[in-house]
C-alpha cells in the first residue's frame, strides 16, 4: 500500500491551527478563509486516517495523534525550506558578476570568457562595461569581480598589467590640423583618459575642443577613424583603424589595470578571477589568439 503524501500546504495549515488553537486565527495568519483551513485539515486527517484536533472550551487542542504529527510536520517543513534554500543558493553561486572598462570588455575579455566557458559551462558570467572609477566600491553589492584602470602605482587590488596611454587618430588624419584647435573625442567625466588628456593639453598650452563624448569605445573609435577627432587609447590594445600620434602632442601617463575581488567569493567567482588574472597577465598577442 502506498503511503499518503504529506502536502506542505496542509502541514502549514496544521501548524497554524496548532499554534493558535483556533481555525479563525490560523486562517487570518495564512490569509485564507476559515472554511478553506477547515477543508485542509479534514483532507490531512483523511490522508492519515486519524483525528488531529478536538474542540475544547478553550478552543482547539491537538489529539495524541496530532501531538505526534507536530514534531514531524515541523521537521518536514524545515527540511523543505532547507532544500529550497540550498538549491537557490547553488543557482545564485553559479552566476558571477564582472565589471570592466569598455575597451577591455570589448577586446580583451570576450576571448578569455570563451575559453573559460569551455572549461566551466555551468558558470554564468554577467558582464557590465563602463567607467570603473566607482565599481570597486560596489564589490559584493553589484559585482563579484572588477577589472579597473588606476593611475600607475595606485588603486589596490591585484596588478594585472600596465598600459601606456597614447594619442591616436585615423591614418588619414591630416598632420596640419595639429596646429589648429584640436578636436578630441573622449569619454564622460570620471574617465582617467579624459582627465589626463585635458591636463596634458592645458599644461602644454595646446588649444583644443571636446568634439565628441561617448561611454563606448566603438563610438569614440568610429569618430576618430573618420578623421573627425583624435582620441586617447591604451597602446596595448590600439584599435586597428587608428594609429599612434607621436609628434606635436604632450606625453600621457601610464595606467595600471587591476583586479578587485569581493570578500567571501564563491568558488565560481574565484575560478573566474584566477582565469582572468592569468589571461590578462599574458602578452596581448596571446589574448587575441
């Protein structure tokens, strides 16, 4: 004979009535009608083939069978909740949230993620690109890992690579325009390259204007590639449509690319962090292969 199945909803109704000694109060706690709770208790009693409650002057009291079921009901519901929480936590831990600069997120990170996915197909990586100045402060809240650019020798985290900031323009960019008011395509305020470009040009007394602003590398590169402006890029990942401008422009600082990890990383996040650390520390030619 097949044993009856103890529905968790029926057990919850049973616990509510036993704790409140009243069908009415139990119904209010469960946000149900009294008749609905009564039906659930009758269904549970029918499945078990025994009476669980008896009416007294004080309200509703457990029978001997009900008193025995009380222990099991609590254990079953606790075990049910534990199983659900464990599986939800496991699912959550397979998602790793990564914040990274737009150029690295476009050029450097995708092939590394493809390689990582081959070895760990069960781990989902959610990547957000943008200005990374404020991302490390949101570790644990919005990100598990952040790859950020900092002034050389600063920023904390783990040093992955140094990048030299350089001026860049299209091959067709006319050299004579360097003597006019210089059109520059840059990123929004908060970007180190924007700050460094403005400081270097102002210190050199070079007239310039902000011709284009975008958060994305693709948009800035497209404007520069059309010869409409010059821009600042990392020498290690110079876009193929641009060339480095070396003459007539002030030099720019070097930057550190650093990896920041949230505290108490999950195992999937730690695996990705180690993979990125190794991959980004390799020569750039290796990354594109």
